């Protein structure tokens, strides 16, 4: 299926009376297929040179969308391996009540998106305050004048029509440093989204054309450098999370064992013998004293006594 533009029927699929009804799943499925076709026309590279993963939100009312479909997202975010690394931190520090309110993964990571609802298409970048790693990376980075200035220049250098602010709050096309600092401070204390986006009304002729895919691609590529300035990566780490992730790997490989723990060897010539952990190296390997002999073992080769 090639992307041919959105029709009035596509926008009508998100009338309020249809939000919670499964009777309109087919209408929304047809919109979903158009979003998937649009995504195939774009393709975006992340900071690591790998394609950003793209997904389309569910067309039926389910827990993921709080049992209502008032809009559908095509979104682009970090790849699965990178998500798993950070989700271990994000989900551990996100409240259970917050996860029940909105369990969607969109609240865990910064992402680029194309969103269609009843009256417009929005193309933009979003970051929820619950996306702790990306959020805190942005906040810490903005404490540095020169790093903050670079982000602000990216925002003010976007093509005409883009606005910046929080969802359901004031939006500005340009920001000075004082306004930007206030926005970041307000966002940190909110329960909201930071958004940088532009809108296309349902009556705008361009949204009904196949060429709209090219317009969307241009918009998203304009936002991509800004996303890379904000998103946490090992190369854009203002939180020293790289060390924490490395420590997590060590703990996993060593099974959480530490110096002076008593263990029993499970494999090899010394299977069944008891010993004492002497050290854990930077790769999670153990040195274990068994009798008068010190041997190197993996965490999976022993069990704690």
C-alpha cells in the first residue's frame, strides 16, 4: 500500500462518539494502514546511525490507550536494545499509579511522531515528564549555558510553523533564553508533555495528497538533530548513566555476588565444593577461593550459600 494522503473519512474515524466503540475499529485500521505506509516512505536514522524503530498505535480501545482511541500515532523512537537498557531504569523509578494511568511505552522515551485526530495532523517531537532518563538528561544539559544555547538555537532554527511548549499550555514559535529556562523548569515540575510540533488542519489541501509524505519527512528530519541533542545516549550522557548500565551488566553476570560471599561450585572438576568469593572483575567474572586454590568462574557456575 502506498501513501495517498488522508481523506475526510480518515479524520471522521476519530469523532468523539467513536472513541470507545469497537464498532469503528475497521475505520481506524484503515487509518493505521495509511500511517504504516507513510512510515515506510520516511525512515529516520538515530544518533548511532541505526534506523529509528517505528510503530503505529492500536486502532482498538484497549488498556494501552485507556480504552479509547481519540487519535493514532505513527512514532519513531530508539531501537529495542537501547529501550531495554533504559526501561530497566525508567520503569523502576516510575510510580505504579502512573503506569496504571497510562501504561504505554510512549511515556518512557523521547520520540518523533505523526498524529492524526478528528481535525488535524500533528508532526512533532514529544517528551513526557515520566521519561526520566531523557528528561533528566535534558535538565542537566540545560544547566550548562553553552549546551542550553545549542538546543535553543536548534528550536529557533526550525522552519516556520513549529511551536514549542507543554501540551495544553502556551505555545511559542520562538523562545529567548529566559523563556526557555522557565519552560524547562515548568516541565520538570509538571505531569505533562514537552512538545515541539507543527499542525496541518484537516481542510489543508496538502494532507490529502501523496506529496504530504514528503512534507512530513522534511519536518521530521528538521526535528531529528534536536531529538539527538536531548535524548540520552552513551555519547550524550549528562547523567553518567553509562557507568550505571555497566554496573548493571556486572551485577547480572556475577549474579549479584560480592567479595566474601560463600558459594558452592556447580560445574567443572570442583563441582559441589564450597568456596569464598575473593573478587568480582569489571566483566562480572568471579575469583573464588576453594580450599587453597583460587579459580576464575562465571556467576552461573556457582550458587550462593
